[in-house]
C-alpha cells in the first residue's frame, strides 16, 4: 500500500519527528473555503504540494513555493500529475533549508530486516547524485543505538547537528516498525538556517499483508487509479486491467494472457483488456465475461485456454455457461489446447455451434480481423475451416 506525503508526515510527527506546520485541502473546496484555510499562514511563504502517491513532484510542477498560494491551489486542483488526479493539496509553511539530507528505512531484500539508508546530499537529484548511499543493517527486535547511529552518520558526512539527525533516524525506525512499513523515506530531511532538523517530504509504503492490523492506515491508502470495470473485477478477485483496444481477451494464466495480447498486437489488433482467469477462476466465468463484455470498446473475443492442471473442459464449461447467460452480441474465437481439449472442443461445437481453431495464431488473427473489419474477414487471414467459427446471428463470420 502506498501513501501520500501528508499521511507519511502524520506518522513521522506522531513519532516526534518535526514536520512543517501544514493544512490539507480538498481541491474541490469552494474558493472562499480555500482562502479562509490559507489565511492561517498570514501571507508567509508556503509550499503548495500536490498529494499524489508518486515521487518527482518537484520536477513535474507538483511542488510550488509561493507567497500567494490561492492561485497556485486553484490551478493545481483537478489537474493530473502523471497518472494521478490531484484531489488533495497540502499547504505548508516554507522551510528555510540550508542543507538537504536523504534518510530512509526499507526492508532489506537480502537480510529480510530493516536497512537504514542515508545520504548527505538529498533532494530532488538524489537518483543522479554521485554521493553513494550509506547503508546500515538495523536490528529487528530492538531500537538501534543512538550513538552507533550518530557514528555511522558522521562517517557518511552528515553535517551538524549529527546527534539530532541520529535521533530522527531512531524515531524513524520506531515509526517504520509501528506502521509495518516496507519503506519510510524522508527526502529531503532538511537542516534549517536555525539548525533544526525538519522532514520536508515523506514517503510511506506499508506491507500489503499488514492491512489487517493497520486498518487506520489502510483506510488512507492511495490505491492506484482504477476504472469502474477494474473495481467491479476486483470485487470478484479477478485481476483485470482495462486497455484501449477492441479485442477482448480471456485466457488462463497470466503468461498465456500476455502472449495472447502480444499476438493480437502482432497481427495488427489491440487488446481490450488483461484478465487472468483459469484454474479455480473458471467458477468466475460469468463475472469475468461480464467485465470483459461491459467494456464498450470490445468488438470480438478471443478465448485462449491451455490446459495442464487446470482442465480445458472445466474452464470451457464455465465460459459456455457464462456465454449462454449473457448472450453477448459479438463473435468469439476459441483456441483450446492441452488437458481435456477434446471434450472442451466438442462442448464448443455442441453448445455454441462454433468450431475451435486448430492453431492459436489463426484464432487470434480471426479475432483481430473481426474486431477491426466489423463484418468481413480478409480471405487470407484464416483457414476455410476456421470460418465456420460462428456463434450467433450477428457473428462476424460467414
Ligand atoms: P518530490 O519532488 O515529490 O520529492 O517533492 P518534495 O516534497 O521533496 O519537494 C521537492 C523539492 O522542493 C524538495 O527537495 C525541496 O528542495 C523543495 N522544497 C519543498 N518544500 C520546501 C520548503 O518548504 N522550502 C524550501 N526551501 N524548499 C522546499
Ligand atoms: Mn521528496
């Protein structure tokens, strides 16, 4: 689970790390409410910050330093930053930064425990910086020793006040453990003109398996943007991604689905979705088909099954039941191979009056042709045999 800056900063603040005075605004507030809210800063310079769960906002115009925030806020609100629409804006008292540090704790892939990461040169250019990150493996059960932290930080070129930065690192560890975090990052951790240490940014990723015991945090997580269809699919635990094309895809297993999508593209079509169905998911054939077909861009459907442990006849049975329930008005093309394929192909012939294709390529080419040409198939695109793949009166084949 990913979180926006203000959620991360609230966690930091709860653990005694200084963050700037701030207010959180909803972009759709009436302008009078926005004006009243920012009046609390009494004209002092502020940072106006788009709350989207992505980094690099500074370079993309999502962080604006200004003494006149109202116009910035109204401009920023509702705009897109990358894939994310800006619905919330954090306005913060500007920090007088003299030095930017990088400080983070992440789960270390090799040890499985927390790893402290530090650079004396933090800020927006951290990725291209020549200063290497200093890392330190932290204990799992106990808090790290503050003087040990201070020694490591000093060695890594941390400017004064080192002890205060070490204290922030120790608090960061507590916050990291408290939140079941995978990553808790402060970039920049600023040293101010007055010598204070302030978290100017915050990034938090929480372990997905900790949702159960992080209910309060989970409620504030920023899920990636989903379409209505994707949300409906998620209700059924189907992994579905809506795409721009017109060929609906139903295949078993993520690998075969990707292969099918690639082949669609190879033959000049465009897939309308990614959807994983198969194995146990055959019982979900009705919601799966519903989701695929509810996409108005879909003009043909390719069903591509390759049976191994998951039997083709079982999966195909689910699709046929769903097809009869939904009676979709588009042509469907079957490619069925592997365990249970003879039974499955017979079912398609018997129940839908369609002829499954001998080769996956031909099935996919036919689906592409049907989606792109509407009513006619180029004569060279499929074998004659395949042209009998007709499922209903409005089917694309003749
Ligand atoms: P990010 O680009 O998404 O990581 O957003 P940040 O919150 O890190 O902001 C980008 C950069 O803007 C920071 O690295 C700072 O250099 C700068 N910045 C942000 N807030 C302030 C502030 O209050 N004062 C000053 N001087 N700079 C700021
Ligand atoms: Mn940052």
